[in-house]
């Protein structure tokens, strides 16, 4: 049993790492094979000696030190993981006495703690539950092996370990909500570079378009204001540099100073939870008034995170469009006279908003949306090819063409790349932003920066649904990965507030009305406690069992007198009682590790076997026994 528990605990530690995404599954499968070989053939053997073990650990440590020196601090966590796994495997293949087995269990626990701090996956809980179940059983087995004590088994053992497991789970949950959370900062500073999706800020019509249909969730947005929109544009990059092939981000040296903070009163508050996207932009709808955390910098019309990208941030925005200084350059690149003539003919006369609507309507009527636009001839301008010849493209083609036509008409315009958000999860009350929601549109200046979109199709439609699986994932992200000190303070504040309300409600009840039920409850609790204290003594249980067959033992006389009287009553019962008495005295006074519960059950079963002989009353010793003698 001890070898199975020891190997199982070591394997559970590796499973925690694999489920947390910190250990490749191929490596886990190979290490699992090593564990099975050790369990089957080599548990009682020394596969590698102590000098070889030290040499292997030294080699792994040196290689990881070189790895950190070459690649920087970003590989530090992976170096620690490799070192811990190497020590676990080396320790499993070495000599295994009681102390070494405790070391194996300690290494497995450190692997589970390492995975707990860094995990973002909910499936990790399965590995942690395995560790919480196996580790106490393994420690108990090691203790039983050292002190030659019986191991709990059968139904009683199953109930015992179920209670231990429940206690570990409950205490872990309490500690999780009481202690500070180190996971989020470590994830931000060390694992934030492990992103699956990048954000393409530039609109380059000469590059290959990204494949459509990627439904991976990149963000979840909780809209705290009651009057939430049905859909909205989530802006990322505002692109003002135009070329014949699209719009691009301005170099840092050519970027105008950032706009001053918005002083308008916020109309909406929302919380953005990012996952799996690599971008330093602050994604936001409407006009930003305030951001928390406030470590952001404004570069031209764009907002960037000044340090590490947070996985969660709060936004206060206003739906009132505000001017952000002078308009951008309206000049077109050389050689785009055909686009200028078309813009002048289509836009006509009127204000900027009227002319923008005409240009957008023209593009929607003459061009079609396509995820696979036709190939552009070599040397042709990307924007002009789309407008005059290709006439099929993605949202980037429509946005670049609309902004170019607007500039040709003298309207300051720029392209915005981000996401169009319209999917709402009714199961959790939040918006879902997927990779397939990536979109590009136009902002033009008409007293303030307004939005225009020429892309035909389903823009503006709301998608509602009940996504239970995503709701569970978001609960994990919200209350485990992103559980922070702010949440702890908020929970404590709400708890004290509820306690204050409960106290106020209780004080409204007259004290005299509460006195009777409180006194009755106290008396009942005291009686039950006295009964439990009497039943807690195994010897008292045996005395009560003897009374059922007619043997009334005085608790004020020595144990030897009880043994004599039981022997006179029945010789076989006297031998069983002598065995129990020896185990009871060893448990009560000798400090030995004795299964007293099992011994008590055996003698009680032996007493019940004599119950069919008929009642016979016999009193030994004093007529008024002193019941406190052997408690």
C-alpha cells in the first residue's frame, strides 16, 4: 500500500503541473511510464546512487542557469519547473526509506503549490483533488510503517478519509479567500507573454488576410451600467498614416502629443477581462474618462499600457463624442488622382456627415464583402485596386477605402482597428469578444470624432445566447485567476454590512421574547455535550454493554475486579474482556498506537452474543457506583 500511495502522490504532483499547462502532455506521459516502472519493478531497489543523483541535479541546475542567462528572467519560472521535476524523478529512482518517502511527498506537494500559483486552467482542480486525497493517506501509511500501527481500512477507513478530504478542501477554500493572492501578479509578469492571438493594428491591404472563423474568446466585458448598449465598437488602434496600400500606426517620433484627459462626466462603467490576446493597447468603447489601473499613457489618439498588460481593468467612459484637437492630415499620397475624382463626384455638397454617408453607401452598393478577396496585380495600389477593380474584400478594405475617399473630399478621417462587440451571454450577464469579431471602421471629424462604417452585412445586429460552458470558464477567471485584494476587501465589507443589518434586525425583537428559546437551546446543548462525553470513553461503552446481559460493574472498583467478575460470569467472555482490557490500558495509559475503536467493537459484539441467555442481575461492589472513576 505504501508504495502505491508514494508513487501515486508523485504522479499527482506531475498531473497538477500538466493540468495547469506548465508541463507538456508528452513529457507527462513519459514520466508516468517511469513511475509505473518504478511501482512494478524498482520501488524497493536503488536505481541510481546518491552521487549520480547529485550529479544529475547539478547538470539540470547548470543548464537552467545558462538558460536564464541567455534568455532573461522570462525563463526563470520554467527553469524552476524543470529543476523541481528533475529532483522529483531523481528522488523516485533513489533509495527509499521512511525519510526519503517523506521527501518524495514534500516534492509532490511543492509541485502542486507551484501549479496552484501559476495556473489559469479550471481542470487543474482535478489534480489538486487527487493530491488532497492521496497525500494524507500516504503520510498516515508512513507513520503506520514507522510505529507499527494498524492502517485504517474498510468502511470506517473510507469514512475517515472522506472527512479528511472534506476538511482539506474546506480549509483550502477558507485560506484562499483570506490570504493574499499571489497568482495574478505572477501571471501578469511572467506568463503574460504566452499569448495565443496577436492584435494586428495596421490595415495593410498588401498583406495576406488572417483566416476567418476563429471563435476563440479573447475578452469578456461586464457592463456595470443598467443602460448597456446592444452592440458597440471596441477601439484598439487609431491609424492616421496613409499609404496607397492602407493605414498604419505613426512612428513614435512622428506622433503628436496625447490628448488631455476627458473631463466630462462618465455615463458608463465597464470591466474588461482579457485572455489570450497580445496587445499593449487599452481597448475601450466611446470616449475614455478614467482607467484603473491608471498606468496608461496617451500617444496621439491611442492609449497604451505603460508597464505590463493587466488581465483585468476598469473603464469609465462617456457616450458623448468629444473633439480631440485639430484634425489629421487630409492629403493623399501621390498618384491617387482617380480616387480624388471619384470622391468629388460621389460625395457632392453638404456637411461632413452627409458626405460620409454618401461615400459609405457607394462602397456598400458597388463592393461586396469577402473573406478571400481576389489577388491584386503586382504594382497596383491596394486601395484603388479594391475600389475600381477588385470590388471584394474584408472590413479592412472597406475601412481603408472609406477613409481615403473622405480625405480626398477634404474630411479629416482615420482608420480604427479593434472589435465589433455584439454577443451577449445571458447566462452570466456579460459581453463576449471573440477573435472572429475583429473589425476595422472609420472615424471622421465633424466638430467631434464620429464613427462611420461602410462594411456591408450584419454590423449592428445583437447576438444573445446562454453559454453555460463559457460562464463556468469566466467564473474561474473572475473568482480564481483574477481574485485580488480588492475582492477580499469588498467581500469583507459586504460581510460586515450584512452582519450589521442582521444585528439591527435582531435588536428590534424584545429581549424577553428571546430569553426562553435561548435558555432552552443552551440546556439542550449542555445535555447533548454530557451524553457525548460519556459515550466518548470506550470503557464506559463496554460497561453499558455488560448491563444489557445482567452484569452491573461498579466503576469505583479496580479493573482487575471487573475482570474477575466477568470471568465468573462466563469464561469465554472473560478471555475476550481480558484482551480488550489489555488494549484499553495500552491506549489509555501507555500511549501506544492502538485501534481502540476496533477493540471496543469486538468486545461489544462478544457481549451481544450472550444476550440470548436471559436477563440475570448481579451487582458487584458498592450499591452506589461512582461513575467518574474510569472516564
